[in-house]
C-alpha cells in the first residue's frame, strides 16, 4: 500500500472526499515543434492563470519562465480510474522536498478524468508555500543543498489497482506511524522558523546562499523558489498501485535567453533604429534645393 496525498481545494475537480484533487511571442518568431511523446496525461505550467506555451525540441518539451512570477502545475488524468502522481520540481518532491524514486515518492491523488492544481511546496497538512521563478542561487533546492536538477518538472503516473480507504468529511487521517509523523512536524517547524525568502516578483538573488553539492549556481538560469505561505489543506489516504508507471511527463523551463541559445526560439531581429543599420542606409545627397532650418 502506498501513502498518497489528496488535495482538498475548491480549485480541484473531484467526485468524492477520498479524491485529490509563457510568455507569448511576436508573430515574427518561428517555433520548432515536434509532437509530444507521451499519452493524454497532461501537465501544464500556469503563469497568471494561463498555460505557458510549450516548445517541443531536442527530444523534450520546454516552457518559457517569467522571472519573479508565481506559477501552478495543472495535472490531468485522462483515465476512467484513479491515479496517483509523483510530482517533482527541480528534482524535489512537491510534498516533502525529498529526492527518491518515483515509486517511493509521496504522491497526489487524481480522480477519474480529474484535474488537480499544485501551486507550491506542501509544508504541512494545512499550508503550502508558492512556486515562483527565480535564479539558481535563490532556489529552494539550493537552500536545501540539492541543486543538481534545476529547471525540470517531472510527473510520473501510477494507476490504482484497488479502492482506497475512505475517510469522513473534514478529517485529516494519517497512518499510525509516529516516527514519520514526528519527522514531518519537525520539518514543518524548521520551515516555519527559517528566514523568509525574498519576495517573488522582485527577481532578487540571495548571494549568501552557498552553492550546493559542489555545483556552481548561476543568476542567469531559471529555478523555483519557495514563496509566500498559503492555505492548502491535504490529508493522507492509502492506495494500492500498479507497479509499472502508466506515463511520465518531463518539462524543462528556462528564461528566454537560454531558449534562444538552445535553438528553441529565434534570435531577436535588430530593430530598424539599430545604429549600425541606420548608418548602412546613409546617403550622400537628398536632392533638396537649400539647407533646411534645424
């Protein structure tokens, strides 16, 4: 039996209380599109409530990050059965920020044909802290010393093989596992007492954060920060899952200059008032009779 989490939210689509719940470009830009290699399971990155445009190339999909912007992940289950999804951002599980295999990870529950929206790191059964795009040095992963997998969002889906245990309305059940419970409470207390991150939207970098795992972090590349605290009530259920994953989706996100360097966006065309282009259009005579007044 795998331990999974259900999201209780008015924004989620669910059928019972055992369920879980880019920046645009100008017309002159040319995209490189390839058909996605995965099934009808979908993961969308929502920026200001709208899905970021996906770019397909180099064998994967990309979205353009908007520095300082908060974002959510919208995850859809196309199957007529419940699924559990292991969801990681920057290599960290969105529920407990651990790095494990997808099978061992804590998971979110999605009802048949259902959709959930995950907007932050789950800090307890009552609250989460928002995702936002920031620099590598300011990222949540760098703060935890785990900055080896920045700029990636991964969802791995597992089908349910048996009905889950059903709990009554308003309850927040946990397995009878006191060491696990104490560990989660201690983690939440540490997160509560930790220094507040710099505000999302300002694009600031915490230069006092040491590079993690011996890796050099950079201010020019996108990563995900740990932002403001919001209410997000969850509860634990037990589910029996198929061992083989039903689908896996990976999305890379980068700022626009990196997408240009990867060849996914064209280099911007120079403006008509570019000084060198203006000088190249210069002529010696203009066929006027007299010198004009300045």
